[in-house]
């Protein structure tokens, strides 16, 4: 089973402006999103796989940024030997 993290921005209530999806074959979960004033967003959560590098423990935290058009700018994955979770931005 594949788990995906999905970010979507809407220009209006009915029309998506962009759609971005990423994930690993392990459980991944985005739990926080922060929209930026100039467009784009940050997203934070957990991954059990190699999202932006090798998983260090049971689950790792991640932080990602997308530009105003939904293109990924960067993803950082970090953690130690246990469970590391990002819960807010």
C-alpha cells in the first residue's frame, strides 16, 4: 500500500489552482500547513520511509516548502533512532 501527502491550493471554491502529491511506500502524514503571504506553503508531518533521505528511526519528521504554483522547493527529513514527529509550523 502506498501512502501519499497531498497539498492543494484553490483559486476559488470550485477550481484547484494546483495539486502536489508526494509520499513513500511507508506511512506518511502531513499534519500542518502554513500558507505564505507571497504564495506557496510550508508543510510538516511524519514519514516512515525515505522521503528526503534515509529514515533514521521508526518514523522521522519532515518539513517541506512549495512555491506559489505548487512546485516543490525543498524537503527536509530529520530524526533519531525513535519516533520523531512534526505537529505544527
